[in-house]
């Protein structure tokens, strides 16, 4: 498949896993990658199954050179046959456009169903199929997350979809070494599995050099893999050494986990904030924290939220879990998982030493610019497309 048609520009169909209104894989990963392809001169359509935003069904729009097609929803309720119908519609919309490459985001749900249809119904190896995974979906991952609320039947089906999708494609893109190893264990060819981290549209410039004005710490999370009790324990130790230290929690958990921290001395639970307000909080803080638990799901993740913090010139103190060390590079400090004392000591040092914090923050900003912009990451995806 590395023939003449793949030596230049391509027709690329990206299959989103759900609608664009939620800030998740569709809006934070598939769409910015599509925009980067368009900037490079490729013809790109993002096909969206808007089951979580039915008001968008059937709508088409343009976004920075990307044609966005929200497929029409089938009639009826969201039963299993309904989702199969939606997967079929997503598949039909994509293949009727006659792409060179179909890139399906997540091996589960409607996009996973559409990818299965592409693989099983294509002729002559066309279109080339690439499957993306940015989460551990099966046992130990999202299947077992109470926030997902899956039935036992759904869990079994999603487990099958993950195994099938990570073994039946021409190539794969994954966000972590953990997911690469998982795909290979399922049968993917090692040389065709490409680590494609998450990225940022562009580094945040404002505030990158204002470390002298920065105060306090930021936790930016939706509490997927972060426990309120761990945050409280860390901040209790920090306040034991720096009684005036303040932590701002930006984000909302699915079960309102931020509320468990609201009454703790030195913690301000700001909840969900508009992007501009969140960015203003980032550039006014001195350090960010990421106390991830050491779980299968967290070892598979690569957090776009961490990149946003780094792009704002914030050094990050994190537990050494999964891709965190590679993500932070010279722009942060890692502590052994669950070592509260080591974690708190690193936070205290950065809160006390603004010069050291400024140096790490500048390194964080530079590291994002060098490794995690979507224009750079798009080259990894194109290598998967070309084979």
C-alpha cells in the first residue's frame, strides 16, 4: 500500500467515536489531528456519530479546512441494534467518500463497528485501515470504571471490540507504550504500531515568563484515575511545611469528586471553568500536580490536560506512572507511585524556590513545543498511513 498514491497528498477519512460537544477523544484528538492534515495539504473528512449530540445529526460544516460530517441517526431508541445501525451508517458514509485511508478512533462503539466493516468488506486492501486507541477499554480499564455504567453485556462486547480492533488493521496508533504492548499481545505487528501521543494546537505563550508573579498550585482533572483522598493527603503534608500554601482544583468529576476537597484548608475547588478562565488560573500558578494512581488505565493514558499545563509554563509534579515521565521530560518532577512524602517534598521545593520553578516551567513550555504540537504528531500518523 506504499504505492504512488501515498507518496503525496491523500484523502483521509477520520471516524470519531462520539460527538464533538464533549471534550474527549473526538474534539481533543481526532479533530486537531485532522486540522494538521489539512494544513499539510491533505483532503480530510471527519465523520462523526452524534449519538450523544443528536441535535447535530445530519449536519455538515467546515473547520479549519476539515469537512465535518455528522451522520444521520437511525430511528428508534439507543438499543444494541440501534448502535449497529449507526456503525453501519458511519461505515457507509466513509467508504462512499472513497478515501485512501480510514483512521478509526477507538476500537469500541460505533467507530469500532465501522472499522470492523471496513476491514471485513474491503477489496484489494483498499482503503488502508488504521485503528487508534487512547484508553485501556477492557478489564481493568474503562469497562470497570463505575462512571462508565456499562452492563455486563456491554463489557463483554467492548472487550471483544478492543481485542479485535487492536489485531485487525493495516496499522495502529496508540497513546502509550502500555497500549502498544497490549496491541502486540493481541496480535498486532510490532512494526505497525505507532505511538501517537496527544498534543496541543500550539503552546500557550502568555505567562510563560511570568514565574515571579506565580503563586500556589493547580490540579487540573476530571478525577479519572485521581482520588480525592490522595490529593488531601498530599496537600496536608504540603500545608504542614507551608501553612499558607493554596491549591486550586480545576475540573469536575463524574461523581462530583471535587466537592470532597472543597472544605479542606488551603484547597479551592473551582469546578469546571470556561477555557479562557482556566488558562488564566494556569498562568497565575507556580506548579501543577498530577497524583495519578498506578492503575492499568493510567498506565495506558497520555493526558492532554498535562500538556495544557506545561504549555502554560507550569512545571508538573507527578507520580511516575505510565507515560508521565516521557510527557514531562525536563519540565517536571516524578515521585514513586503512592509516595506521598516524596511528592509533597517536590511541591514544597517548587513553591519555595521560584527560580527553580521558573526554570522547570520554561523547560516544560519548550518540551511541548518540540514534541507535542499536532503538526509534529501528524507526521507519526502519516507514517502509519503510508506503511
